[in-house]
C-alpha cells in the first residue's frame, strides 16, 4: 500500500527526461538553433503589400540556402582525406599565385604607363596627332580604369574555385578588389613622386637646380591635380559606358522580351558591395587631389548626383536586390 502513492509519479520522469534531452540537443547544436531563429523569428509581421512580402520570402530563402550550403561545405571539409586536403590547398596556392600575378602585372602597368606617358609626349608623331596626344596624356588614367573594370569580375570567377564557403568568397573578393583599387592609386602617386624627385636623388642633373625635375614637370602640383582629375573623369566615363551600353540594353531586353531571350539576358541585381567600393575609391581620389585641384570636390559631387539619378532610373524596372545568386525560387521571369 505504501507504493501506491508513488506510482503516478513514475511516468513523469521519462517525459521530463525527454524534454531535457531535447533542450540540451538544441542548446549544443548551433545549426539547429540558427535554423529555428531564421524560420520562426525572422519574419516581419508589419509588412504590407505583395511585393514586400515576396521580397522578404526570397531573402529568407536565400539566407537558408546560404546557411545550408555553408553547412554542406563544412561537412565535406571535415571528412576530407589527406590527399584531398593536399589537392585543395595546392589549388588554393595556385589560384592565389594567379591573383598575385594579376595584381603585380596591374601595378607594374600603372607604373609603366605613368613613366612612359611623359616620354611619349616628346615624340613628334604624338605631338602632330591631336587624338593620339590626348590618349597619351590620359594613358595612366585609362589603364587604371581598365584594370579596375576587368580584374574584379576575374576575382569573382576565381573565388568559387578555391572551395571556401560563400561568405568567405565574398570577403576574399572584396579584399582583393579594395587592394587593387587603393594600391593602384598608391602606385600612381609613387610613380609621380619618382618622376618629380628623380627617384629621390637630389644630386641628379635634372633635380640639382630646383630640387625637383623642373624640365619634365615644371609645375608638379598641377600635374598631380590633373592626374586626380583624369581618374575622376574616367571613373565617370566607365560608369556611364557600363550603364548605357550594357545595363540599359539588358534591362530593355529583359522588359520587352519575356520569353527565352529575356531569360537569357537575366534579371539584373543591384550589387551593393561594388557600389560601396566605387564610392570609397572616388572619395579617396578626391581626398588626394583636392589640395592640388580645388574644384575636384565640386566635380565629384556633380558626378555622384548624375550617377545617382541614372541608377535610380535604371533601378525602376528589370532589376532586383541581390538576394538570390540564381533563379532558385521557382523561375522568376523578367
């Protein structure tokens, strides 16, 4: 009879043990809790309108896809054999050597273009052809603009081949692009300083009289301001060329050809990192050259206003925020 009062308590212990085990598993598994937060806590119940709801759904879908993809990459990395690890590290080393070679070639090209442009201006052929003379005067700026336009997409192609997670790929692309843009500007300034000071040799014949190379650069302050002005101008021309010759035709093709041709053109995405890096680069050029070219901040403001309204018009249709790498949400047509 003394056992009877305790019998109803016996089924309680297994239930509480199971509940505690579940809580322990959730607490120890960061992936499970992360998915739970994304599924149950990420929705904004204050959204109004079908467009905002669909956009939020796509953002959540993209976040879950990225999380699952990175979990799969980490899982495969954990079970790699020694031979597979050696292979992937060898691939990464070769790709990084390729990146270093591309950056080195770009920086050497900037240095060469800056130094060789002065010598080319003295040639008779260049002086007799106005268009050629104009191209030689803008040679360093043209080369830097071409490098800044060509190499970042190459970095974006190289990054997935290294076998990193998507978030780390984005970090590597941004670091390489920032290093390219800012270091190319530093190389340009170093090349100009090398010309102005005769390589730092104050006893050189060309620098001995005035302390700088007054024969090739009678007013070095003006030359430095002109180079920053040229960089700003060609950055604007590059942005306009990309918008008018690539993005706007693609937008029209996507809007007026909803069939196979429109799908081939694809829905364009607003690349926030590229836009931010462009702003940082342009502002750095202004900071360097504003002392030697006082109108540079005003020109940069006009440039930003022009690009802002053009991008606003461009964003009006045929564009989506960057939330999906591909059309994984079920066939998003233009």
